[in-house]
C-alpha cells in the first residue's frame, strides 16, 4: 500500500463555505445523520467495493489505483464498525470513509473512488440495500409467527366458542377457525411485503446527482454484484424515497394485523372471559395486587401497533417537498426503527402464541344459555315451512325476547313457546318438530352443519389448515431462494474484488 501523503486535510465544506458549521448544526443535524448512517456500515462498504470494481473493469480508474482502494476497503470490511473513527466536521459517512482511506493511501488515490457517483445515488443505494436485507429478516420472522399460529389452529381445530359481533355473542365459533382467519390476513401481509421488496430492491447507483454522467458506468454490473433485482432506470428517480412510504404502509398494515390479534387475546384473557391465558414467561405482576397476572407481552404489542399507525403519514409528510429536490426530504431514518419494531413484535408474538394456554372447557361453558344459535333456528324454520327469512327473523327475535323476560333457557324451549312468538308476530303457528327445534339450538350441531366454503365446519377448518400450510411452505421457499440469490451475488462481488486485487 502506498505511503500516505502528508498534507493538511481540507474539509469538503471549506472549499465553498466561508465559515465552519455552527455548533447547533453539528449537534442537531450532522451528528444525528452520521449516527444514523453508521448503522449502515456494512452496506456502505458493499457499495464502495462494487463501485470500485466496476470502475476498474470499465477502465475508468486504473487497476493499480483500484487495487490500492480495494485493499483499504477490505481492511475496513474486516474491522469492527464500533471502532471506526468519525469526525462530524468531515461530513457524511461517505466522506468519513474517504478520509479514512486518504490517511492510508493519499487523497489522490482515495478520491478516485468517488468518480462517476454522487453522495445522492450512493446514499440511496446504501439505504435500499439495508432496507432490503432488514425486510427479509421481517419476512423470516413473519413466517415463524405464521407457523406458530397454524400449529395452534390445528391443536384447537374443534374448540367451540362463542363468536362475537358488536362484542355480543352472534354465532357458535371455533377457535382454530379464528386463528386461521388471522393466518389468512398474514398471508396477505407477506404477499404485500414481497411486492414492496421488489420495488425496494432496485439499484439507483449510477444515477449520480440528477442527470446521469459522462463516465461509461456499467450499472448492470453493480446491480449484479449487489444482488439488486434490476436497475432503477430514470436518473431523476435515483434520489427519490417514495418506495419507503410504501414500505412504511405495508409494515403498518402488518402491525394492524398483530394489533387485532393481540387485542382479542388480551380481552379473552380477562377473568370474565378466561378463554386464553398467556404463559408466565410473557406476563408481569402487580406491585399492589397479589393475585394479578398481567399479559405484558400482549400489551407491548398493542402499544407498538399504536405508534405504527403514523408511519405512512409521517413518510408522506416528510416527502411533501420532494418535488423541490430538498436533500433532507429523501431519507426516512424512522424506517429503520419501523423495520426493527415490526421484527421485534413478530418475535415476541411468536413466543406468546407458542406458549398460549387455551381453556377449551371455558369456551364451551360460555355457550351455556347462549342464544347464539338463534340464526340457525331461523334457517331451520325457513327450510321446514317456506316462510320468508324476514318473517321468521321476527318470530325468533320475539321468542328470544319472551324467553329472556321469563327466564327460559334455550335448552328448555317448547314448541308452545315458539308458536306463542309466531302468533304474536306473524299470526300463525310454525310447523316444526321438537327434535328439529332442539338440534337447531345446539352449538355442536350448528358447527357440524355449516356447509359453505370457509365456514367453521370440521371439514372446512381442516381444508383451510392444509391451505395455510401449503401457502406457508411456498413463502418459505421464496425466502430461501431469495437469500440464496443474495449469497450468490455476495460471492460474485468477493470474486470480482479478488480478481482486481490479484491484477
């Protein structure tokens, strides 16, 4: 490696600005930006390696210069990011790396690495790489969560419970069927994030500042070496960040799915319900109430989901001035936190679901004395009598009203009670036998007799379980394939670096 050229370092801003940055600008702008960029240390290094290899292959810089730069970048790659020295007066992380290399090989060599690129396209390439990789981590955890959910659905595929609308008992339900409804939403969340991934995983490197460059860059080569799915073609779009808004929206929708499930489980774990119970490892206790076991994990997920509601709005608000070309409008630092939060909540929720205690006996017990089979009684009467559903709805509604006022349980209803309601509403008796009346109000019979696609019947629940497993298997294969493709791209980059360094 060449001996460093001893000279006083000139900061980038000194050539154009007549005064150093204000302390407040350093504290509230330069330092936060630098700290954020340091999180992308690995991605900055990958972009520098790929760009330098391409410059050498295209003959834009000499092989000797490229070898020297690459040796410094490989040394940096193998170092501890926490020990990398930074000085906010030097500017962004790109300039920090240039300063690091200049101290080792001289600015005349290190400065050539920046040929044919801008801080704009380099920065957006780094961010897309980071967000792409973190999004794959989110998708991995999402699959783990779906797996835990489907396993619980299978274990409780026959667990009958009350189903609710308006927080009132509506019809008999099955807990496994409920969990599969959440799994179906998560299928959509996975598909949505994969669609976003395709737009995140485009290469802006080579778009330069705005209008492209006169240097003969090979953008397809850096796309290959960095594992991007394609080139972000229009040079003006190299700096835009609207893909981040779409990513924020998809993550927010996923968090909404987690919120709905955690809210239901939180409610059903209340003493008054007692349907489910979080494992002790995911609960807390009270400092004053000795008897309490608080579902702290579920509460943490609901709290995180509350903040996620603002992610898309914050992104669009940040981009409101995008058309002016404002540099500060391109980056969304909170996207990193959004990805981290979503992944963390998926990890937490997976543990909660895997250890969830389900009280099937309590669920069945809640159906005792329930009128949630009333809609089925109406269907049976329509089928047996030919009366319109609306007329029969009136009859059954009056029957419920009579029985509630006279404290008659559903299991004790007689044909006389039914006909009393019929006479009061439609002025005629209902022709139905006692057996049909009893079975119509039986929750077990209700579940067995559902025939529509997607219903709570055992056969449909089993079919949807198989569908969920098949979809999860397909999505796992996609993720494995994509990670393998990126590893292959990484191997190509290593081989290209070795080739240039070997001369």
